[in-house]
C-alpha cells in the first residue's frame, strides 16, 4: 500500500526531492536499490 503524503526523494541527493517534471532528478533502478541499502530511505517508488 502506498504511503499517503510521501514525497519522492532523489536517491543521488538525499535532501533533494525527485520531480516528475525534472528527469535529471530520477535515477535508475540499480542506483535506487544501492541508495536504499544505505538505510537513508524506507522504500522505493516508481514514476
């Protein structure tokens, strides 16, 4: 179940949000999985 009100984080820059309008804020699945392993994120989302 998706989190209500969860905002998408940019996996390359933890404090910067990802945006559907800014493709440069997106990362690949492999990069996102690596970021998830750091413990700084609670899950993955897809746009």
